[in-house]
């Protein structure tokens, strides 16, 4: 799986490290309902999904929140 992904996180494309416990350590991401493995993610992205409870609507709302803030700051400049 690591070779199939070229060693990159499927979300942020960061190069991941095997055996490291840092932000770029490899994590096997899976669906918590049925255990299906979705792919390999860096620790940062895997933890992010967990914080948002794998809820796509919540993640979209968070992205909209960040985008709205960025647009406000662009207008202020």
C-alpha cells in the first residue's frame, strides 16, 4: 500500500515516514463502522479525520469556516 501511494499521504500528499511517531508517521486509515481500510495517511490527517468523527458534513463546514476567514482577511489588505 505504501508503494502504491508513493509514500505519500492520501490527503495532504506529504511524504510519510515508517516507524516515526511524529506528524508524518504512517497511519492505516479505516472506516470505523465496518473496519474497511481506506488507505495510508500521515498522523496529522488521520487525527484530523478522527477529530471530525469522519463526518463529511462537519469537515465541509470546517473548510467553509476557514475559507470565509481567508476571504475576510484578503479584503482587509
